[in-house]
């Protein structure tokens, strides 16, 4: 997890940032849990879609409801970190199951 975070930071530092897109250091990380959809759109307006602080929202199904949807908004960096953590966890499960013998 730490290695993937370091690789992400190194890749962002090596990539050239266009003049129109503010650098990550000039923008404070947003608190996506307390933002409305209008605030998300306003925050995203000057940012490129690949910017680590660009906020992406996804609709999720609410458990126990046939029609109700919830909205989860996170930054691009947070979505990447969640994906990396999930992949790392899945690899650990597969490695563990492969290391056990068939008799156990």
C-alpha cells in the first residue's frame, strides 16, 4: 500500500502539469463527504479529469431498496487508492489459498 502511494506521488511529480491546471500543492484536498453536487461541480471546474483532486461521483444501490440509489463522491486519488487496496487484498487471499495444501 505504501509502495503504491509512493509510486503515485512519483508519477505525479514526473508528469508535466499544464499551466491552466493548478498543481496539487496549491489546492487543498476536498472533504468530499460534506460537499453537495453543486459544490463538486464548482470545485471540479478548473481541474483536469486526471488531476488527483478531481472529484468523481458514483451511484450505488441502497441495500434493502429496489429503486433507491446513493451517491459516493471521492477524489481520483482516493478511488485509485481504494482500487489498489482491493487488488492487494485479493492477491493476498489468492496467495494464501495457494500456499495451503489441498488436504487442509
